[in-house]
C-alpha cells in the first residue's frame, strides 16, 4: 500500500516500499550529480560575465553635457538654459535666436549623443557628438559625428564652441535642391543670419523633404 505525506515545507513524499527501493540506488550517484550541477552553474555564470561587459557610468561633466544636448535638441529651451552659467547666458546667443534654434531642432526631430569626451584642463571638455535629424532618416544616412568643445565651471556650461550641430553634407544637398527648385521661398525661410536655424526653415524643409530625398545622391 502506498501513502503520500505532505512535508512541513510543502514537499510531497512517497513512502511506498517500491518507490523507496527505486530511489535507494540514486544515493550512490548523488555526489556526482551535485558536482555536475555545480559545474553547470559555474559555466553559466562565467558565460554571463563574458557576454555582459561592464558598464562604466559617464563623468558628471559628460552627464551635464548630455542633459543639455537632450534638452536643446529635444525642444526644451527652459531646461537647456538651466544648464548654462550666467556668464554663458550673457555672452551666448540672444534668447530669440536660442529659442528659434531649439524649436528648429525639435521640428526636425533632431538627436545628439555623446560618443567620447576628453578633459582639457582646467575648464574644457572636448567631445565627439553624433547628430541626426529627419534628413538623415529620409535618405537612410547614419548620424554624422561632430567634434565640439564645452567649457564647464561649477557644474554649469560656460561655453559651447563651434556652430550648431548639423550634417553639413545633407544640409548642402538640401540647399542645392532648394536653390534649384524653390530659390525665393528658400531664401526667405532659411537664409537670415550665419549659424542661425529658424523654425521657418524647418517648416520649409519638412514641406519639401520627400522631393529632396527622392533626388538625393549619397
């Protein structure tokens, strides 16, 4: 006769003589099973260590720059401005130009990401930044990498050296298309001041994006 007992920890125990007899020989192999299982677990653990590289967080300066880029190229002027030092606000672009640039980038769904940064003491960081927008997406071009320098003091940006980020090849390609096809409209929307991108220019690019992409040659 078989009887089944439920142990205090919830395990089920079969106490029949037949089952006990069947289980008895296993005792001789249990040490081998334990060794095999331990080796298997160790192998899995070592495999995971190889497959999962260590993630090293960026420095405080890197995080500050990335947060500023996320806000600036993502359309959040107030947040982007909060990372600038009073000196940067005083010597940088006017608020009108800054807001116009931020809106332009947001309309074109721009994205900027730090790839690598190098400290240049005492207060400068040089970074490679990958930049893309809808022009890249329209023609399947990878983000362009641009070198920029950032001045940092007391956890705030002192300066951003260089022009606003853009893919110069795609910008030139679109300019050639616009000057051939819509010269007056393009001049009115996009040619105002050096290094200044306006929301009107973004709207113009969006309205002609498909036509430009169809004729673009890499």
